[in-house]
C-alpha cells in the first residue's frame, strides 16, 4: 500500500468514525442521555474542529439543557461553516427565544423558512415569537399556515384560537377549539382555552363544563382551577372563586396570576387585609405584575391608606406606562386629596379604561383642552359620563362663552329640557342626534382640565343651573311645615353603588317624630323600597311623576332642604343653590374630597360622612340630630 492509499484509508476511517459518533450522539440525545450525547459531539470536534453538524448538535444539546447562551454561540459557529441547513436556524431561533431576544429569534426562524418554507414546527415557533411581540395578525397567519401543512397539528390549532380570542374574533376562535377537540377530545389545554372563551362570551355554564372536564382529566389542574375561579367571579360566586384560586396557588406556588385573582375575590367579600397579603404574595413571585400592583393599590384606597396606594399605582405605571387603570386610580386619589391640577391630567386616562364603559367619540376635529383660542369658534360640549357629572360640569359653559365661543351642548334626554335653557348655550342636541358643524369638541368632564381648575378657582357661584319653567313639575302649594326632599339610592349599575346607596328602611329613623313634610324625589325605587314607601303616609312620593330633570328641578325649588346620597339629585340641588345635605360613604367619590363637611363645588352643601365603622345608622343619627336643630332654628 503506497502513501496515497494509506492517506485515503486514514481519511476514510476518520470519516466513518465521525459519522458513527454523530449517529451515536443523536441516539443518546433522543433517549434523553444528554451528557453522553455531548461527549460524542465533542469527540467529533476533536477530530474535525469546524464540523458544522457537530457544532450544531452540541449547541442544540446545550439549549436542551437550558444553557441557551452557550448553545446560541455554538450554532452560530455551525452556520458560519454551513448556511444551507434550515435546522441550524430553527434551533438558533429557539435559543434566542429562550433568552428573550425576540427580534434575533424572529430573524433566525425566518432564515430557516427562507431555506425551506414548508416546516410546520418552525412556522409554529415563529408565530409564538410574533405573538410575544404582539404582532398578532402575523402570528395568526403563521399558525394558519402550519395548520394547513399539518391538519392534525393540535398545538397550532389551539394557538390560532388563542390569537383569534385576543383579537375579539370569538366565533372563529370557538371554531378552532371545537376543531382541536375533534382532533383530541380530551386535550387538556383545549378544554381550558375553550372555558376561557366561553367566560368572555358570558356562556358561563359551558365555561364551567369545559373546565370541569379539564379538571377531571388530571385531577386538580392549577390553570383550569384558576380559569374556573374567574368564571365564578363573573357570576358572583365569590366563595367558590376563592376556593379555586386558593387551591390553584397551593398546587403551583409560583402562580402569581392565581394569587392576584385570589386577592380580587377576597376584596369582593370585604376580606381586605387578607386580600392585601395575597396581592403581596403575587408580587413576591412577580414584582412587575401590574394587575397585582394596581389591585393592591385599590384595596389600600379602600382601607383609607391613599398615600401608600399611590405608591403602588406609580409602580404599576413604571412597569407599564400605558396601563390606563393605574393612571385613572392615581387620578382619583389626587383629586380626592385636592391635588386637582395633576389629577385632571391623569383623569384623561379614563378613556382607555374598559371598567369605565366610556364610548370614545372619533371626531374629525381636534380635541380642545384649553390651549387654542376659541373666540368666534363653535364648541361642541358633550356629556361623556353620568347625569350627575353633566350637572356638575355644565357650570363651565359661561366661562366658554366669556372667551367668545358659540356653544353647542349635546346632552342626555333626561337633562335636555333643563339644560337647553342653560345661559350661553346656542343650541342643545339630544345625544345620538345628528350634529351641526363645529370647530372643537370637548367632553364636559374635561372642562376642569381645560380651565386648569384648582380648589381656589372652582367656578362655584350658585345657582348656575336655570330655574325650572312654570309648567314643569308638580306644584306643592303652601305649607306650614318645612319640606324636605329625600333621595337614598342611585343608579344600581354605578360601579360604587353598593357603597353610596342605602335601603329606604335605613332612612326611617330620620323621619320618625320630625316635624317636617318629607318628599320623595327617588326615581326608580327598588321593589322593597317601593313597598315600604307605600306604607308611609308621611312621605309624599313624587318619584313616578318626575319625567325628567326639569320636573325634578321644579320640585326641588319648592323644598326647604334636600337630603340625598351621592347621586345626580345632589348635584341638581347644589347647582340650583338649594340647601343640600349629602350622605357620603367612608371612602367617598373624589369630588367630595376628604375630612371636610363642606364642598368647594357647592356652597350650600353640608356633608355627613361615614366613620371608619362604615355604618349608615350612625350617619342617619347625626343627620337626625342636625335636622332637629335645623327645624328648631327655622
């Protein structure tokens, strides 16, 4: 054998050794023997240091054993020697994805697909990265492409359903989950995802059924328990929700989301101190959990610890500067504390808060917030919140008029007869009717911001509401006794109604033995209140006769005093300059501020606040004593 033959033989033997070691390493890897696999690949590299397959497989093994940075470096070396293998790019993408380097991961997966476009697993992986980048439509396209290449790809079908759910395309999402269940009738994740979708669609029985099936598959599944707890929260079964959240957190101690929602359920059942502990557990797991930060702040507000709460809202905003709920909560604290100027700015975040149920108006005109001159301009002032807000903030119309503006007021039907006569209004338009041309829109609740209102500059001259027309409302005639109007409950759909309203029976101690004529201004009394009201001959019930606020204003002007909870009639009486007593919960709405018995918004108002006991009986007793003194002096 000559030298050339010996060289060829040695080379052939080396090649056979490399191939066999690679094959053995792959077998070890498939069997989960990663250390043995790694040893085989390193032996190849001792023979051929730049062997691309060995570098790639060694890098892949490193990624599989959570050494992603080392794996990425090795696969990059492999690619430098062979740029034509899509597996290299796909596994490089996995390493980058694990490291959170999403843009590099996206480029790597795209590189693999540029080499071979029909790889369902790579399309699925790239879609996962696109979803993490919130590029949902692109992610959906990749999931759909993966499904078309591999129709039984359950993970991709589920992922497409998740994206469709996020995009609000609920019918399509449901179709995906039903398809996934046909492929795999007992697929745990599909059952959980479908349960979540049914909850959002308010098909709560189906949601519970799907989640119960998931739990039955493997016993207590933390994610299914958590999702079922959310369903129970949605239907008001708070004890059941607490049980599910608590069980989910005990099974998965790092489940920050379960602890956060557990805290929300505890809040609903007024277990406030325990709720704060639970939110803190969520934050110990994930200090950047914005919902837990915001919800802990909200509970601290309810516990009358506003400055501590403010710190948590600020932390939530630092994590997610666009987190509208935290901005709004911060605004409400600032306004309640009297820091109006900064509070108004933050209050503009209300438009982005789903909890407020506000309808954003897509006007093609620039929003006016005080910067532009408006002399000679037509202003559209529209009500964006409740009726009480409109009555409170229509006081700014004369200030707009003084700047030379022509004013169109768009207002809710119950207010139109009254506010169409507001001085300074050129035209009053019912909400929903076609609008005339205008130059600038401004919501009523944004006017305090536009005028940079502070506690010292509130336009508080009363009455600013117009007097009722002579034909409006019932006429009481003369009386020898003082007449006192009563309102004890507001709109039951108001977010804080459970705190601000009270049953009529709780107000009865105020009536007994008092030398006055009481007049009910209560609209839409609740059934139990109506029944009790019919039994009281000492209360004139005009609620059913009041067609709108013009009628109510006409009646209020005939009264000597109005006693009301925090609802629209309180703002009406205050805006008419009538004597007004307001019964407030312990944590009041921001406009009533804190620790004072007067209001800078309504000079004729006197405030009666709950103490820390949060007891209406004690408030009613104080009002009764004050009323006896007021009648004696009258």
